[in-house]
């Protein structure tokens, strides 16, 4: 366990060095470069799913790049009945992670000080799969990578597109405003 934490810390420092070397681009407080580094989630790391687009890998919070899933406490509506879409997004992300899962670090979120990653299971993008199933939206403010998967989910009324929902970013803003 101790060795795994040291490996992960070394990995994160390596990511920052590679970001610097890659002359990474800063867009909307996010730093981007191409496929900076990889980390395999099972075998030597402790991974916890926080919600539909956040992981905790050995104590380091990692955001899934280019997508925005409903918050864990967020509700959506289908046929005028509310349901816990945020919890479904989290459960689905948990089910998509296996011993073959690895994440490719794509950048760094400067505001929240966390890596941004695309995670794969058997070389299938988990990020894309969540959007395609309608359990996350393409976070087009930061990336255009998952627009086609979002269009597919909308057209086929998958997940949150079956009914009404508040954009996850708007939900966070409303929640923050309500606290104040």
C-alpha cells in the first residue's frame, strides 16, 4: 500500500513535469496536452468512485475529461417521476471499472487542482460510454470530444435524455447559491 502511494505521487509529479515539457495549453483554467501519462487502476492502486465523473485514485481526486455527469445528490425526471440520476451515473461508472481499466491523463484542472483523464476498459473509453448511455453530457465548454455520443444519447432518449434534467453545472451553481 505504501509503495503504491509513493508510485502514485511520483506519477503525479511526472505528469506535472510532462505538462511543462509538452508546452501544454491553458483553456478555461484547464491545462491540456496530448496523452501525458497512463495509470492502471487495479492491481496497485486503490480506486474509489466519487460520483459519475470523479475518481479518487490513492487519495488523489481525478476528474473524467470532457464530460459532466449529474451530481451524486442530483435528481432528474422521467414521466413526471423524479429519480436519482446522479446515483445511477455513479453506479454505472463503478460497473465500468475493472481490472483492465487504465486512465490517460489529458490535462490538469488548475481551479480544483486535479488531473483530467480519459479512462478506458479494454480500450473502450469509459468517458464516451457514460455520455453515450445518457449518464453524462459532453462538457463542450472544455472539449468537443464527446459531442457525437451526446447526439446519439439525445436522439435515442438514453439516460437523462428520457425526460427533464438540470445541466450538472447549473445544478452545482444553484446548490452553491442556496448555501449562501
